[in-house]
C-alpha cells in the first residue's frame, strides 16, 4: 500500500443554506417548524418500531398497536413513545394445548410449559374453558387454586433493545433532516 493521503470532500452548501433559512425564521415559527417535523418523524419511527417488535416479541401487530403509543410534541415539548405491558400472559403468544402442557411462542420461539392447560375434561375430548384462551397452572395438588401463567416478556424492555431500538434511530436519522427542510420550505413559501 502506498502512503497516499486520503481526502474526503463534503459539499457544505446545503447545510449552510438550511442554517440560513432556519435563522431567518421568527422564534415562534421556528418552534412550530420543529414541532411539526418531530411529530411527523416520530409517528414514522413509532410505526417502524411496532413492525419490528412483531418478530422480536412474537406478539401480533394489533396487540402492539394498543400497547405502544405516542404523545405528540406540543409547544416545544417532546415526542414521547410510551408502552404498557408488564409480564405478558401466555394467551397472547398463540398457545396450543398438548398432552405435555401448553406450547406458546414468546420471543417467536415455541416452548412447552409442562403442567399447564387451556381446556378442561379428559383427553382426547377436552373442551375450551370460557376464559378467553388463558393459560393456567395448578398451584396445589387439588383442583384449585389456579394460577395464570406469564411469559417473562416485558414490552418496555423490548422497545429499547435489539432491532426495535435500531429501527427507531435509523428512521429518525433518515427522515428528520428531510422533514425539517420540508417544513421550513413550507413556512417560507
């Protein structure tokens, strides 16, 4: 290899032009432009996070849409993505009852939970309990008490790890500068 110097050239004219236009805006208009751009980009990032969370968690998109929501920026505030969902019940992970126990797929990996059930009666003529697919486990040796089985998956933790986190940052980095320019041009005419 030769010791030739490496040179990179960057055209800073568009950046300088955007800075000049942003400086030409009045203070209130600047805040409005920022809020519009952040809300638009935040909504796109939220959608991408939900889409990535489906294969990451094994939950349905419909469930994630209810659990992961956003609060829009207002008056210079922050765009906040919030989530609900503690230790998610196994009923949300496509449970199927077998003789060994219920199989469910949290984190999109099917696993057998021995001694659990969703139906009542004797094999092979078991009937569904009227509990909406809830997976249960007997606590004692007798018929009662019953305990609801949970997966160990927490949506807030999954949001800030792995592909979900990467999707959020990639969307913001890709979309925000262009959206900011769009909003500035829109205000300036």
